[in-house]
């Protein structure tokens, strides 16, 4: 007669727990892949709408893209990346839409970034602070909107600390300094932006941003 050796209950529990962990990790990896794919799609969509689309068509393109971005954010609660990209797209949409409706859009863009900050402050190499800084120096001051040069400087300097060699933080900080009349310092950061390392997979955005940087440098040169 075959002797049946009982399998230890503790081992069964451990195996079951390990299986659950593996399943959860597998689901998390799959979710991360889906979110990552969505973010890549939004990034390329933004670069195409912002840099490659004719001016008369930019508003419509960004409006459509902002709807997609909101769907990604809504489908992934608790993730910071979609919120950041929804904000970037929405603020770009506001730029080309203009008028009073733009004010609501830039307010919502700030709210999205503040929500993302609570989830993961350093996500996307400090893009939250780059975007907040650019909003604070580009939007009108109170009572029209929330523009604030002091806050803009603080956020942009925070972005530089998180991503000191990045093209975006250096460009926006340089552009801010240019606007403040700090030409020598502006040149320093703009030149750093121009020589920033290429971002694999973001060639379309890099090409457009280099054009922005060059335009800002040309303005600096006009002041000696």
C-alpha cells in the first residue's frame, strides 16, 4: 500500500503566496507596458501637433490629443505620467486656442501637475517642475490668472536640480531668465540646452526644441 506523505500546510501557503505575488507582478508589468505605450503615443502626438502641424490646424489637433490624454489619465488612476502629459498637452492647447477658454485650460493644467506631484514628484526627470515653472511665468498674473515669477523661478530651479543636463529644464529656465533680462545667465542655460544629450525615441521633440532654443539664443545675442 502506497504511503501518502502529507504536504506541509506552511509550504502550501508559501507556494500560494508566491503564485499570487507572481500574478500581481505580471499584471503590474503588463499595466506598466500599456501605460508606457500610451505615454509614447501621447509624446509623439504632441510633437507632431506642436511642431509639425500647420498653425491653423494646431488647435484642432491639440484638442483631439487632449481628449485622448484625459482618457489615458482616467484609465490609470494613481499614475503620475499620464497626468503630466495631459497637462502638457492641455497647456499647449490653451496656447493656440487663446481667449477666455484658455484660462480654464491653464488652471486645469496646473491642477493636473499638482495631482501628479502628490503621486510621484520626481516622475519623468522632474517634468512636473519644468511644466509648473513654465506655466507660472507664461500665464498672466492675478486677477486674470495665477502667473508668478517668483514661483516660476523656484520650480524651474527645482527642475534643474532633478535633471541638470536635460534639454527641457535648461531651455525653459534659460527662456525665463531671458524674459527677466538676465542675459548672461540665460545664455549659459540655453547653450546647455542646445548641447543636451539626445533622448532616444524623442527625436521629433528634440528637433523642435532645438529650434526653440536657437530662437531664444538669437534673442540673447541681440543684447550683446
